C-alpha cells in the first residue's frame, strides 16, 4: 500500500484566503474553488461583485487541474497548439486559472479561479497554491 496525503478543510481555507488576499489587493472580483485530488469540491469562496457564471467555471478549472495533474494553462497551450482532440476529453477546461496543489511531491487537490481575465485568474491561483507550498 502507498501512503497519500489528503487536503483538509483547514488547508483549503488557507489556500483560499491567500488567493482572496491577492484578488482583493488587485481589486479583482473572483470565485475561488478548492477541490481534492479527485476533483471534488472542498471549499468555495465567492467574492462580492463577481459574475455568477464564475462559480461553475472556477470549479471546472480546479477539477481539470486536479484530474489532469497539471495547470489548466498547459491544457490551454496544447489546444492552442492545434491538439483539438483534447477538447473531447471529459472534465477538460483548457483555460488558465487552475493549478494543482501539491504536498511532498503529491497532488492533493487543486485551486480554480474565475472572474477576471484568465491570466489574472492564474495570478490569484498561484498565490493560493504558494500558500500551501509554503506550509509544506
């Protein structure tokens, strides 16, 4: 048997708090979704003024990052490079803003952010992911 780490609710809240701080610092209204390694929602935070669609989009970005074990920006770049067949895969969300969350080299979950331009979503997601990495 292999031992594996699990993302806790406290971990998810810490990641979301760091991401929300970055978003607030930039005056960006976003939704922050934290999922476990199976892509299932652990925590969701919706900042004031964000468009309703971002709730679903943030979760989709987080799920894709967790299940594919890579940033959604990498998926976006693959599609932009012409690999359109990727779009037929389940749970694919090839738009920047989703990042895997890792601990000791293991993917334990992911963060997904939506609400502003995708590169800005990526900045917010990175702040959250770095908060977990700093604790590890």
